[in-house]
C-alpha cells in the first residue's frame, strides 16, 4: 500500500544520505569485495531499490579501506557516500592482527588455503628461539609481499595471474613498519602472534619469513584483524545481523568522533602505490 511505499522512500532517502566511515566484521570465507557487495545488496534491498541493470537511478557509493584475505576475519573499514574519499587514510594507517602460525609447513599462498609446498621438522624450535626471532622483525623492516595477493601487475591481481598459471616474478622488498610484535601462545606446531603494523604489511609474509629464520618453514593458519585505524573489532565492527540502514546510521554517528578533524581532512597519499582503496559503484 501507500504507507509501505512511503516507508521505503524514507529508507531510500536515509540510505542515500549516509556519509562517512564505519566498520564491519568480515567473516571467514568470502573475499573483501564479496563482503562489500553483500552489504550493498542488503542495503539496497532494505530501501526497496531495484538493482537490475539500467534501472538503478541512484548509485550507492561504497568502498573498503584495505583488503583482508578471504580466509581472514575481522575489521573491514567501509566508506559510504563522501566517506569513500577518506579510505586512502585507512590504507596508510596502522592495523592490528592476531595470527596463528603453523611451524613445519609451507604453502604456495602462505596460508592454510594453499597447496603444501614444503614440510620440515620443527621440534628443535623452542619458545625462546621464536621470541628472539621476533625482535628481528620489529621496527622498520624490508618485506617481500606474497605472490598470491591483491597487488596488481598490468592492472591484474597477482593472485588472478597465479591461478591462471602465468609466471609471476616476485615483487621487490619494500619498507614496512612493525610497531609491536609479541608471542601470545606457543603450542608446537602452533604459535599465536599479536602484530601492530603499518599500511602495506603482510602478516602471511611475516609468518613465512619467521619460519625461514628458524631454519624450518611456517604458514598462517588463522588471521584476524583486530583493529584498523581507530576502529576495533570489539567495539566498532558491525556483525552481519546489524547490516541495516539504521544500525549503520548509528554507527556513522559514533565513528565520526573517532576520526581526526572530521571529513574536511585532506586525503593522505598512501605509502604504497600498489594499493588502492576499492570503490564499487
């Protein structure tokens, strides 16, 4: 009826007026882009906006500020409306992760989704050895990004090229910063790390490098981003059942206070030109 139509119009008006940054909790499994598409579909459906092809009269601008691997979970910062212009600062900013690594197994993707490429004994590795090695990876370090990644070559993702079986030469090492790195648990073959790092840092490369440094090999079993910029998993990341227009509006109000200087802030250049904010329209 007419009342329903008016309610949908109000929902659509509210949706298209949303602007700023908020955070969602990315589940394990889908890519970051797929999570964004799902979020977008949910919101457009709630507002009754037809999305079949050319009928889309209003475009919902939405993007995320830094890819999480499909096997990873945690904070994914989302920009909506004018907030999409602020995503560059999120790419460059600091992030926190909790990672579970496994000693003795290397894979082509450097995580549990890949094919095992090497197995080595690890019983010689002590907790002390691991703690000592972590010091080498703290501060300003050089890191080679993984071959399976969202970085691009000639406009195509390295992971896409790899899956097609094309030869991909390793990217050169680049400077990254590790603000803190600590061992939370050691139950061989598993070990748990807390990492706080700069933009452009790959936890998968870190775990792989730690394995080599210990004269064995290692890969990531589980990865959770617990913080990105000022957004924490505990406090700010919306679970899937809260992906609604009202919950996001509430979250945007709450989150604007977290950001320095509000939306007038100039877009910072990202440290790593290989990374760009993903915006889908």
